[in-house]
C-alpha cells in the first residue's frame, strides 16, 4: 500500500494511491447528475427545516414559518367533528339514561361513540370483544351477571367512579376477608358446598359439612342461597359464571387469599358525554338490564 497517486494507464483516471494485492483504487469522480441531485436535497432540507417544525428546543421544536403541524391538523379535524355533533352530545349529556333507547338517533350516536371510547380505554382489561379475562379477574361484559348492577345508571356510576381505587371517594368498594385461619378440612368442605350451589361436581358429604361453615362465615355477604348482593358487590355463587375460576383449586385459593380487582374512575378523564356513550355501548353488548321501578317491575 502506498500514498503516492498516479494515473491508471488503462482508464486514464487518477488513483487514490491505495493498493491492495496489486489492485489499485481509482479516484473516479461522481456523475454530475448525482452530485446535482445531492446538492438539491441539501437545499431542500434547509428550506424544509425553515418552513416546517424541525429543530428540537428545550420545551418543544421550532414551529416553522408555515406553522404546520400534523397534531394541529388532527386536532382541527376532531374539533370539526365535535362541532358537527354538538347538538347530539348536549342531548346525550342531559337525557335520562333510562329512556335513551327511546331516541333511536341519539342511542345510535351514543353506541357508536361508546364503541370508540371502549376500544381506546377499556379493551386493555376487558378485551377487544369485552369478553373479559377470567384468569386475571376482568369481568365478562357480554353476559347477564353484574356485580354492581347492569342497568344504564348502574353501569354509568361504575364507569364514573370506578371500583376500589384511591382516587375517587365515591368509588364502589367491597372487600372479602381471607379465611386462611380456618382448618384445611373446613375450607375444603366450604369449597364443595359452594360448588354444589351452581351444580358443579362435588362431594355431597363434604358439602353438607361445608353448609354450616358457609352459613356462619359467608352468607352475610353472599346470601343463604349464594345469590350474592349487588349493594356490596358480592358475587352470585349459584350461577355458572366465575370471575376468577370455578375449579376446586381456584375457589380454595380465593378463600385463603382473596384477590380483588381495581377499576380507575373515568369521569375526570372522559367527561360526562363519553361516560354515557360507553355506558350505552356496554349496556348494548348483550348483558345490560332494564331499569326497575320502585315496585320491582321493569320500566318501559
């Protein structure tokens, strides 16, 4: 290898002075069209950084002479859509949720808007199809089993304030104590009794013994027949729906070390219109319930 440059006799091109195993590197100039294209991109890059947001600063980036922003464009489009739906949004905020379905146009608007709200904020826990995740304790919103009630008002309250969170004093709250102080035989018998309530496979003799343990320790919340209590969020143990699994092992684990989920309050983040919209969507998924009047009859 040498640093001495010379002219290659075969091509008449100057070499770079580099040579490897007798092969010399030619200092072939770049094509003019390529150079002019490169210079043009440099000039365009400078112009672009002047016209559009480009240079990062301490608290943001330079805005550019044109003041263009993709975020601003999206915000303007959202504002345009919000303005076009302003009347429907105002009606949704003021309507009695119990009669929302009577207004077909408003109900359709609420359901479609609620679908988007659910996808953006709720699907991460309840699933894209709202089927929940039993292993993790995320409720299935497609069935007709509701811990805190399934009317429009019940669902809206849950969405607004959440469950067992520390951010909202009006959050729904219930707590199941651990029964790890019981003897294993008592716990096992209680599990057999609980499984008998919903017709699952169980040992009849053990279930009979567990009935007394259940009556003394569990019936105050879940009821004598295991039908639950929505006022305190106590699950119905007599149906075939289980929040954390209905196997013998799963129920036994819940008795020893209860797991209780937390749902954040959405009122401050979403606002009343979106709370009502997602309420309408969830209620319409298949498990929603009609409002009940003071005499216990379903309201029209």
